[in-house]
C-alpha cells in the first residue's frame, strides 16, 4: 500500500513548505519539489508520480504552463495536475485552460480546497472505461491500482500486492501484504476489473491472487496463500487447478 505520490512544482520555499506540510499531514507523499521547468521535467520522469501541483510562475516566467504543455505531448505518460497560482491575468488563465488542468486554485491555498482538488483530479483521471467507481464512490479500480479513500486521503494499493479478497455481506475485505481494506462492492463486480491472468475466484466468497498461492490441498478444499492466509476452494471453481502449472 502506498500513499498518493505528488510532485510539487514551486520556486518559493516559503510557499512550498506549508503546502508540503499540509499534504504530508493528510496522507499524501511528496516525492519531489521542483523549482524550475527543467528540474520539473527531470523529476516528473524520474519518480512514480500520481499527480502534480504546479505553480504557473517559476522564476518570474510562466514555466508551469510550459511544463503542463510538455507533459501533455505524450498522452501515454501524462498524469493529472492542478495549477496553484497568485496570477489573475486573464490571458494567462486562458492559456492555462488549454492544458486541461483538473483544477485552477488561487494562492494562498486553502487546505480543504487543495485536498478536494487532488481527490477529484485522481478520481476523474483514473476513471477510464476499465475503471469502476465503488458504490460509495470511495474506490477507483484500474488494472494496476486501487485508489481507496481512507481517512483524509486516497490510498494507492498496487493490485499485485493483493493476496485475496473475501466477501462479507455487501462488503469486500481486501487483504494486501501490508493492510486490510473494506469497501462496498460485490465480488462479481470487483472481479470484472481485475487482471484475469492474476486473479481467480475459488469460492463464491473468495477471489485469490494466483501469484500468492503457496499450496493447494484439493482434498481439504483449501488454498494456502503467502503470509499463511487461507482461502476456500469449492468444487465449482476447481478448474483453477488446470491454470496453475507450478505451485511454489
């Protein structure tokens, strides 16, 4: 489980420090702080960024917009971003709009506004055709990540870190290597959005990550997973034995 990784692009320490403090206090991870266009690009491609907060003016020039324009050139590697600025220039605002930011916030920043902007940006950006938004709208599921609302922040969970998922009434307990999450979603729905080469249903109440299987005991209808976790294997789903050629 990881927090959301944020790149802060701000050239003034007196403004970046309180912003970083606010993000950290609310469960976000600031992976880097860039102070100019060149540094921002280098850090953007160096670190696993989920979202960027961009000051439009860097060292007196609208380098923040230039940065946004540059990362938009490659849609396959683009990430969501929000602008945070003190500029009220209308022409600059119109240019910034063309980069399609997820939010445009004025300085000095408001804590609730910045947190809302980040959550909304992540939700909208990752809500593609293959993404499911949970019934309580606190979960986003994509091929590689789950973004789960927990406390004040969205938590990023790598799907490959999931050991198994167990249904309990209307809720699913997602067991990962580090933590347990409870979300309102049916087992059938969540299975649709998980990698079918990695996840298999073994019982009406269980989905397992086949890469985490350490032992299968068909006679006991039992699957043993990493961390000594256990799942039930019912007769209905014993075709999983045909898919797994090698057991660890």
